[in-house]
C-alpha cells in the first residue's frame, strides 16, 4: 500500500462481499420459487425475494466501485485521499441505509413501506430496480455527492491520469443519471423512457467507463506494460462504448409506445455494442501476453482475464442475441433476458469488482499477494462461480428459447403459466447450477482466511 | 486489421498514416454507417415505391454542391499534409483553414436543407424513407462538425509550430478522419438522393 488512506477501501470491499453472499442466498430462494411457488410464502414472496436479489446486487457493486475508487485514486493521483474520515462516515451511512432498506423490504409489506417512508410527498417507488423508498434514494444521492467530492478533490489536487479521469467521468455520470430515479411522470411511456436513462445508461454507458478504468489500473499493476499503451486502449474502448451505448438505449424503446424509428436506431447502434467488449478482451489478453513482470498475484490476473472474456460473452454476445427489433419482438421479457442479465452482470461488473478486490485486498492486508494455498482456493472459486454462471445462462437460454416457441412463435401458442410448467426442468437445472455458484462463493470467502503454502514473493523480474 | 500491433506507438507502423487509434475509430464509424446503409437497402427493398416517390422531394442540387464542397475540402487537406511534409507549417495551417471553411459551407447548406424539411413538417416519423434520410444525414452532419473541430485543433497546433516534416502524426490523423467523413458522404449522397 503506497498511501495510508487507501486503507478505507477495505471496509467497502468487506461489505461488498457480505452483501454479495446475501444476494446469492435470495437468488437461490427465488430460483426455488420458480418451481415451488409456495416456498417461504408468505414470509418471503417472490416479488420481495426478487427485489432483494437485484437491489443487493446494485448496492454491493456500488460498494465495490467505491472501494475500488478509494484504493486506486490515491495511487494514481500520487497523494493521500482528500478526506479518509468522510469516506468512513459515508461507508456507515450507506451501509446502515442499505440495511434498513432491505429490512424494510423483508419486514413491511411494500405498500406499507411506501406509506411509512412518505412516498406520497415525492413518489418514486414501485419501479423495477428503483424500488428503494424515496428517502433511501435521497441518501444514495448524498453518499454519491460526498464520495464524488472526496474523489474529485483528490484527483484534481494530484497527478491526473487517464485512468483517474475516465473513472471520475464514469462515477460522475453514475451519480447524475441516478437523478432520473426521481423523475416519475404519470405517463407510463415517459416513465419507462427515462427509467432506462438510469438503468441502461448505467450498465451500458457510464458503468463501462468504471469497468474500463479499473481493468486498466489492475493491468498496469500486474503486467508492468507501459501506461501509455494501456491508456490509448482505454480511450478507444470508452469512445466505442459511448458511440454505441448511448443511442443503443433505443433497444429498450421498441415496444413501449415510443416512435417507430427507435426500432432502427436501437437495432443498428446496439448491434455494435459488443465491439467495445470484444476490444476489451483483446486488450486484456494482449497486455498480459506482453507483460514485463510476473506478478505473484496469479488470482488477480485470472480475474482480470476472466472479466474480459465473460463481459464479452454475457454483455456482448448474449446482448446481441436479442437486441435486433425483429428478434426482440418475440424474445422481449422472456428468460432470454434473464440469461443475458445474469451473465452480463456477473461477467462485467461482479468480476471487475472481484478483480479489484483480488488485487487490492492482499496489499491492504500487508502482502503483495496472498499465500499460495489461499490463491489456489480463490482460483477454484473463480472456476466454480464462472462455470456455474455459464450453466445458469445456458439453462435460462434454453428455457427462453422454449418459452418463445411455446408461448409466442408456434402456430398454436399456449398461455404464460402453461409454458412455464413445460420449461420447469430448466429452472431445476438452473437452481442446481446456482447451488454450485454458492459453493464457489463460500470457497471465495474462505480463501481470505486460509494461510500457508509457499508465501507469495515479489517477482525478481519486476521491472515495473 | 491487426488490432494488436501498432497501438503502443504509432511510429512503429508507418504503413498507416496518422495515429493507429484513429483508424480504429474510422473502421468503427464506417461499420456503423455501413450497417445503416445495409438497413436502408433492406428497408427500401420492401418498399421501393415509397422510397422512389419520396426521394424526388430531396434537394439534389444542394446535395451535389455539397459533394463538390467536401471533395474539394479533402483535396485541401491533402495539400495541408503535403505542406507539413515540406516543413511549411504556416502553409499547412492555411490549407487546413480553407478545408474548415469548406466544411462550414457544407454545414450552412445542410442546415438550410434541414430547415426546409422541418418547415414542410417532415419528422423522423413521417415515413421510413424520411426516417433514414434524416438519421443518415444528421449523423453524417454531426461527423462533419466533429471533423471540423479536429481540423481546427490541428490547424491551431500547426500554426504554433507543433508539427514538422519529421513529426506530423497529428496532421495525418486529422486528415484521415476528414477523408472518412468525405467518403461516407460520397456513398450517402448517391444512395439516398440519387439512386432509384
């Protein structure tokens, strides 16, 4: 650790992993409810489990992004964080607000939660992924502003690197676009239109900048390749991301009551969205092949390469599968979407946060890399989680194809619930894959507590 | 395209003029326009009468003048690159300024054309032909503006003596981008305005 204030990243990473475990547990509950509808009813109905599963994902990824920023910004800026105290304060604010929100979901009926939190004053609740009570949303804005203030002043007062500036742009965009969560027009078309400005422009816009900059940072560190090379790649990748991703929002505007030209705009631009992800894959492998040092943290290198591959498959390929309007006409809102959502979130955002944690956590704990046994276990968890996620995606894709056929495409379409029963086998298989994912995650947590084997040593060939 | 080579230092690979990164942009932009052109062809093949009928309302004369203006500007950019290769930075800046002026003429004529269409009540939702006409010409229009900004930056740097015969990657980079903008128009104009 080069700067003492980087240590504030540690609680963020720990909270992220803790909430990740919670997310997966609720995912398993929900997966089971697909085939056993009464499971845990009425204590945890499906809609609540789903809300907790998706909201926990977002919250823990935000913890991960903030931790990553607190770790890498001082190092890139070559100075201490502007205010470590503020970072710790905001950590507790965010954690407590997040925990109270989740408890609210679980303990109070949703309508009651809305009444309890004064949703009438500024109604923002009741929309997918933006279910948080208005007061929680305001809390998120306050935390985001404090975070940006802290990170921004650190960057502006120190060395300005491309990695830092791209990260800051991404984080600022994340905060600004979230403000559309407060816009809740009565007109449902308008509501959905701007809802995507949070949801799509986050994950297919500004979050990709965050992903790119974190990946670039880790690759600079573990490969020792010249910063100029990596920065140029980063520029090209984020430019492509924005060229394709912004108008690519149109792939959500096909059937919500927006003008027909969105079918063309959305199809054409979003068909290009895999390109920046493919470039990221080429980038990561190229940099690792040209490495000028053997970094002792093999697990971090594995995560970095894994991110590049899985982001391309999940976000790029599985996104492309149903992005063209004539295809989406049939696949819209089926299990194809769920398949894409799972692999894209895991491949792009879960894995980049785990990449950063894998790289930074040993350093935060006073080692350049974890002990050999710990790394071996971590790599096992990498493969278990990644392979099981591939299977979850494949099973959901199978379910989706069958669903499209039975319910929408065949000459004799059957009703939704009748189709669901016929594809139940895929849901069982997905649940089994989900259990394997949980085992991988448990091993991941255990890997932090395992010691022994050959201690990781700084490489003699270190030229960086 | 070899995506792995050249990126570290553009000087390694002299076969491509300008910075390697701009070529990634150029290919990406050409790909987007290429897909758009294919989509146009696809949509037209399903509705030939509509496309032929609507095409008659386009202002071909302005389009033709704009074609000449852009080709001229590309020529001026070539002169600018030649000038810097002779170490004549001030001359290079003047040629670039002339090219930017041509870009300005294009923009002015195009704005007039857009104004006439909007005044006539044409929107993206008028029909499929006008959806393509407005989308393609507008996206290209934005690229002309972007190209002008790039050329302006290069011209200012040239005037300040940032380039020489030995080192003028920036001039070639700007020139390459501008030629792409020109090239797209050379396909777009006959495709949308003329061919039927």
